[in-house]
């Protein structure tokens, strides 16, 4: 057997990511509906005909079908190959940037959770407890064997949940209506449990900034108004991805200005 070259590991990461992305599609589609994630096998949502095994090949199955069901010719959402492609690309990126070990497993798992939450929040405007609450527990558990370490993870979970809880309360007292959901609170607590408190701050900055930017763009293009509820969980997911890769160096660089 020849040694695996770095390029071969990246290809393997991409293939694995695409396959897991295929499962994440099932999670995004079925979990909010309360359906089983393992059975029945994949069917066309319109006519119910079973997909053949080669239709289920990530990305290529959809391309070979031309995005249409073999039986009823109804369109199959482009969401499926996009989720598979994004998962594959993120897996390649994580494997490329992370040394082998417990941290690699932690990051790959967090990427999967973030993609599922992103998709579900975008479609249903919910962040299910069945993902965020076990996510907090698993993040804390993994922090005992991988960075950021248990102490930092506990502070992260408290800071993440605490900040958004305080903002949610403040907004409620000010406007007498709910601005942030408790799902966002639990999601950021989970991010803190996985990545520690520094990453929570970076996540908040980037998700608020990108949320404000896209919100303003929507208002400027007259597609929305100030009352339009953009699902904040989608921005939290994007912010967390940035924090995962550049959070630590960014905070160190920023703190350097004040010689903390
Ligand atoms: Zn069909």
C-alpha cells in the first residue's frame, strides 16, 4: 500500500462530505416535519416513486436526472445538490486547515450541525431543540479532549447564551415584541460550547454585520421592510464558520492593539 498523499486525503474528505451532505438534506427536509431520518428510503416528494440507488449519488445523481423526477418529471429542488456540494467543500476546507486529531472530528461535526441548522432556519424559521440542546452537551463533552478545553467551552456556552438572552430581553422591553428567538440563544450557547468564548464574540460580530448588510440590501431593493424577519440562525451559522477558521488569530491580533 502506498502512503496517502495530502491531495488524496482532500479528495476523500470531499467524497465523504458529499455523502454526509446527502444525509443532511434528509435532516433538513424531514426533521422539522417530525419524520424518521432513516426510513422510508428517498422518494420523489411529488409522486412518491422510489429513487434508484444511482439517483442518490451525491451531486451527480441530481445532474444525471437533469433536476427532474424520472417518473413524474417534476422538478427536484436544486437545494439537494447545493447542500451536498457545500458540505463537500467545507469538509475539504476543514481537513486542509486542521491537523489530524480530536479537533478535526469536532470541527467536521460542527460543520454538519451548522449546515443542518442553516437549512432548517432558512426554510422553517426554527432552530430545533433536538439539534441545539444535544449540540451544547456534545460540544462540552468534546472540549474535554480537544480545544478550546472544558473551562473555555463552559464560559463560551454561558457567554453565548447569556449575551443573546440579554439582547432578546432588551429588545422585548424596548419594542414589546420578540426580536430574537430562544433558538438563537441556544444555538450561540452551542457555538460557545464547541469553540469557546473568543469564537462566540467573533461569531456575533460577523453574523450581526452580515445580517445588517443583507437586511439593508433587501430594504434598499424594496424587497423587504424593517419588520421583515430574517432568520438570524442562518447568519449565526455563517458567522460561526468564519469564527472557526479565523476566530483565534483574529482575537489575538485585535487584543494585541491593547496589549491585553
Ligand atoms: Zn416524481
